[in-house]
C-alpha cells in the first residue's frame, strides 16, 4: 500500500517552507503525517508535493512566557504530555495530550498539525476553544499574525488559515488559583478518536463559580462552546443540581450535529450533555481553593 | 523438559516462538524469487454491474508494467471457475459459475475485473489506478431475507429468488411440542456479519517451471493439500505437478481455508510471463476480498413446560452466502449449525429450515466457530428467554435440562451422537469460581441503587474434531477428513514428524513434539514438526474445525505404536531376549527387571539406521507412517459466566468478569490450551460488543477499515478466570477434544446474556449486536417510555 508519486521538499526555515508552499503547485505541508499519510495511502489525498516541516529547528519548544505557555507547532503529543512546564502550569494541556490516540500517534503527531487539520474528532481543538488559545501563524513574505481559537476553527477540516500560512506556535493561558479543569471523552472503539469530547475549565471563588468555559468536540463540524451552560453556572454554587441543570442546556448550542454508523447526531448531543456533567464535576472537584 | 517430568500435560514454551517473536518468521510476503513480478488486482467499486469495457491502454504504457489481463484472458488460457467444495445434500443447491476474474458481470464491491503485472508492486498499483473500466450498474441486494422476496434483484440470473439451497433438519414431533407447551418464547436474531481480520493478510506467490510444467504456490493457507486438490480442478495443472507451500501463516480463523481466485490468478500470470509472480493484499482489500463470517437472520422459538422442561425448538434461518459460493460456504450454516441445535440439553423435538441466499456482498464462509456460535447463541438465548418468562434462575433451568453424564454416546434429536459428556461438574466449578450466589446478592443490591449489573451463564457443547470421512461424504463435503503422519528418526536420534495438517498460530509444532517426547522419551527440542508443504508432508485435510490435534494425534499415535513395536523387536534381538520379555519405558528398551542394562531409543534408532545387525524379517530404518480416520466427531463442553455493568446514561458497557470452565479432554499443553480459550473468548465477546460489518443499500462496505471496524483492544477486556474438567473421548487414542473454537462458541451467548440480564430491570428484552452504546441507550430509553 503506497501513495501516488509526489515531490518532496525539506526546508530548514519557516520562511523557506512558506515560499515552497506558495510557489510549488499542489504542495502541502506535512509534520507528523498521521492524518495526511493514511489519506495519501488510500489515494484520497494526492498532493503533488510535500513540504516536510519536521527538520525546522526550534519549532517544537514549550516555554512559559508571562501568563502564557507557548507551544511550538512541532511539539509532539508525547512531548506536551511529558512537559514539566505544561504539567505544572497548564495540567489540562498535558492531560489531553497524554490521551490522544495511542503511543505511536503521540510520538509522531504534532500540536500544529492537529490544529491545522481541524478534525472534529480530535482532542486539541476542543481544548483550544475552551481555554481561549491563540494560534500564531506565518504567511507569505514572513507576515505573522495571531488567530483566536474562536476564529481559527471554521468547519470540518476547515480553518481560518489563509493560503500559504503555517501554524508556528500555540499560546494558552496558564491556570490560575481557583481554577479547575477536566477533559472527558467517549472514544470510538476502532479508531480511538473522540466521538464526543468535552473540556471544562471553571473558576471558583468563595464557594461559587465565577467563570466557566465548556468546549464540546465531535458533535458538529468544529469545537463549540456551551455558552448557555457556562452562563448558567456563573454565580452558582457548584452543586450536583447546578451542574446537571447546566449540562442539560448544551443541546441548544449544538445545532446540526454530525452522525455516522457508530453514533448518530442525536446520540452525540446526548453524550455531550452527559460528558459535560461529568467534566464539570471533575473540574469543580479539582479546582484549587 | 527434565527426564522426570512428562511432556504430556506440561506448559512447554512454544518451540516456534523464538523465531516468530524476533522477526524471523517467514511469511509468504517475506519470500522473493529471482525475476519475480508483482500483481495488483483491479477491483469493482460497484456491488452489481455489467462490465462494458476494460481499457488498459493507459496502464500498459506506464513504467515497469508488464501486462494487464482480464477474465477473458484467463478463460482463454483454460482456467475455469473457482470450485466450491461443499454442496449440502438433500437440497436443491445451485452452484453458479465463479470466474476468478469477472468476465461480464461484477457481483460485489471488490470483485476482480483485471490484474496488473509489473516489475514492482508500486508500479503495478499505480497502473491499476489507470485501468479504465466502464460499468453499467445493476440492482443491488445485501440482506439475505430481503434477497428472497419477490422483485429482489437477482445476483445470478440462473438462481431464481437468489436461493442457493433450502436445507432442513428435523427430529421429534415439533408440532406436538409447541401445542403442548405451557410457554413459547421467540425472537428474531440478527447474527451479524463479521470480518475475520487475521493479522497477516492473504498473499500468494506462484513460480511456474516451464521445463517441468509444474508450479509451486506459496500461499497463506490453512490447508495446502486441499488447495492443491482444488487448484488442479480450475487451473488445468495436474495435481502431481502442483506444489503448495503454506510457510508461516499469521492467523486464519477460517478465512484461509478457501481456495481464492487470486491463487489461480498468480499461477496464470506466472505461466503467461514465465516469471514468478507475487500478490499480497492490502488491509482494505482483505476487508473486501477475503471471506466474511456469520450473517444470519434467524426466526427462533422454544417451547417449554411451566417447570422449565424444554419441549422443542424451531427456527427459520436465512444465511447470507455473499455473491459466490466459497469453498465451504454451504456446510457452515447447515451441518455445522442446524445439527447442533440441541446444545447441551435434552430437547426432544427440533426443526430448522435454512435458506442459503446469494447477495451482492463479499462471500461468507467459515469464521472461528463456523455455524456453531450461531447455533449456541440461538439455544442459549432461548433458554434465557424461557427462564425469564418463568422467573427461573438461568442456572436452574440449565441444570434441569442438561443431558445426563454419558460415556458411550448420546443421540440428540438432530441425529448427532455426542461422544462423551459430563456437564454438571463444569457448571458447578464455574459457579464456585464465580461465587455465583454472592454475585447475585451483590447484583440485587446494585439494582436497588439503580445500577445495571448483569450476569450471563451458558452451558454449551459443540461439535469439532472434523471428523469421520464417511460422514464428510454423507453431508456433501468434497473431501475426506482423516489425517496422516510420518515419524522419521534420523541416525543421531533426532526426529522429523511430518503431518498433513497445517497449523498457523495454534502451536502444534510444540504440542505434537510433546506427544512424541512423551511417548518415545526423546526431548521435545529433538522433534521438528514439518507441515504446510505438499511436497514434504503426507496427505491431510488441514487445520480448521478444531480438528488438528484430535485427528492428527490419532495418526501420530499410530506411527508411534508401530515404532514401539519395531523397537521392541530390535531391542529383543540385540539384548538376546524374547520380545515378550522386553519393555519400553521413558525412552529405554530393557528386559524386565534390568533397566540399567537396557538400550536407549537412540541406541535402537542408530542400530536400525545402520542395519548392521537387524533381526530376521525386520526392515532397516526407524520410520513409520500412519493414517487415522476418526470414528466420530468430538464434543467439548463447558460453562461460561460473564459479568457486565451498563452505564445507564451513556449505554457504555464495562466488561467486569469472565469465568470459563471448559472440558476438552486430557490437556497436552495447558498454556497453549489457555491461549486458545482466551483468543476464542475475545472473538466471541467482540461479536457481542464491538464487531459488525455493515453494508449500505448500494452494497458499499461502510466498515471497510480498522478505523471503522472495531476489533477489541486488550484494555477492553477483563482478566479471564479459567477452570477445567477432563472428560476423555474414545474417538482418538489420546482421548483429546478440540479447543480452538470453544471460547468463541461459549462466549458469544454468555456476554450477550449478561448484558440482557443487566437491562432486564428496565424491561429491555433484545438489542441487536454489536451492542454499541447508542443501541443500548435507545433500547433503555424506549423501554422507559414503555416501548421495546
């Protein structure tokens, strides 16, 4: 089983990579290759050329910068899962990374690749929308810009990246005192992808919820925020009843659910509600005083 | 193996494993021949279509391409249709033509339309995409029952109603049983289609020798002698000019029994190119072009008295055969299914009608258990429904109806005569291991809190160790079911044991060495078991139907007994004693009472091989050949108990416990037997919980990859708790029964019954397999709304 023939480029800088992507007809970037290569082997994707980002130095670092963590686009899921700074300052990031796919996927797959691919069943996009991440990109001529996660994810396999733009880093806020977080997913038994994944980040102050962010992936074409549930929680004591009442509202923020042989849209919406309840319970449970 | 420890009954580590687990296995795709070309098959993307034109003009000009051939080319070269080897009697079985490459009509997605030969596999694959085929699509039918309805599209024009056969089994007065019954229960079971998914996909490498006009085919086969026999029928090459070699084979589960079209295609291409030709399927091809299993629609009913006594069972089954008859297609849903509907119980009246039906889907044939899991599932499901109707414990109803212990055969209503059985001790042991009464108490407590905990109990028996050749003939199997073996001692005392069976993961290279070691006192490491090569091994019918050890061991024991007798003659001569005074124990021939002056078997072997001083009338050499045709099938049995808990919110199932007490007679290698049971349980549980092939109405396989078709991962499963009883069979000299399929046969209904038990408080009675979370969620929701 092999791909159709293609040309192969291995740039040493982001600038060079962007130049190749804009100048070579039919070129596509490749990082870990865990989404693109299977599609190429099935000849669902037949790019004329691949621009391999894997050897560009310095793109895989994870560093603290003020109240943010900067994660280089080439950081593998395994590296994020093992990162001491991520585990200390943004534990949900490492937690999510440590449960993506399987060890082979985590050792090859990259955060930049996952976000740019924008698979609705992927875990990172859901977290990024929940946590309020900023995606840093570089485009033709070295033009840099930042895109909020809210604007980045558009639809199934569709992002706000313009032609020739590459993700270079992802910036996420570090967790603050009083915050708790959790990510809960229902895995597909064959692919291990999240059929539905729910991330919750809550802030508790004086026994009541002062802020809540809930992201839901896998139900529609892009990660959604459960705005009604978030609003319902703010100002409430995080009791079981309050959590259940909030979780019961998520369907209203999940229009046009997608479905497949394994899970219909209706079931996905139902799962989203149940998993929201569980993620919130976990998140409130680990919110530091 | 120390001298004091018997090889029989020891968990000897598998002799074949060091090679296999260090990457030194030799699988068909690892093999290469000088000048070898590569074949890729162009397959139909349509489930049913006329092939109007195959245009290979662009493909033949591509780099490295040697030729593109069609079905017409194969027919012109004298290659015939792929033969079917099992035609059930007493039926109107229709066996439509099955050209290896479709000539004018394709009948399932994956049906071959052309083959591309090139210098390299990538070149052949690139060119295969460039072969332009014009199709005119036809009506499609995928469901077996729907295929028999008026107006359904015909898969084969010459098979009206798509009905391949109508077979019946009948015993006792079924009408009376149902009219006298206090309780009648029933349901429609969809025993869904499964994809065998052996770790190694299929591959075939043919090397035509034009000077000898002979061919060698290396192929992923469970039965190279059958492959050779069948190839001689459709290739036109006489059987003695065909050598079939099954090198290391990475699992089969039945899917490597059949003679496949690609086996003939590589031979044809090797002849045409006068070069060796290799083909290896991709996983996607494996899912389309290698056989599937199960796929029954079953309308079943059971009649019982109010005290739980079972009176009768009747069923109507539509078996989906796919688009063409595969090698054993018709035997699986009939002989291996309908005859086992008495299960482990006294059921005085049984009737089943089985309709074999063609559809526009991948051919269906034997998959682990092959007909018997479907039968056991029916029986065990119905027994549970009767128990529920009568508010009886599932253990009590089983105990009430179990066949009493028997040692000299027991005839059931379907006409089978079970060999030996003693079912209650296995049931008692399983209940004890499980802590059944305590578990039921805990279940009641959990239910009181709204938790959905379920326990499933199954007492099964099954038919395996296929089988008496006379019966094979009587039931329409196109071959025999005996085995042969040659035990050959070399001058240094080392042994070659050549067998006609063909293990492909089951470990008989070790098990059989243990038999020789145990019987003749040589080390297991000194015995090399040779199998899988028709030029090196004596005739045998292969490895399937849990027959390899029960049948081949009979032949091995025959040869061993002959060598013991010969050894005694030679020893008596050399020791200057009367034969009657010579005994043989633990590898030493000696005059009774003076073992220390005896001769080792190695001494005798050397004496026989040099032949300097042989007794009068005894031939030189130390080798024996034996044939064994068993007098009956063997019937292993046991009790399985599973516990699950269903998440009432999500429908997710936690698989918590599994206890299996199996009886496969005396055990040669406990580790290997446990491995077989583990694997079997997993594949049965997988049908219940995860696996299911699914076609859309146009005949597209929606579960066409391992991203969609869920084979279980280790983390899905609990630790299995195994027990055993040992009831020998008189059918073979060692008393052994088969164990390759018992796990699957037992576990499928056990896990299903456990889940239905968990949902019982909600009033849910049936959910179709696989029991995905969504299906359970919907069933629970409907039950709570008063439906189901």
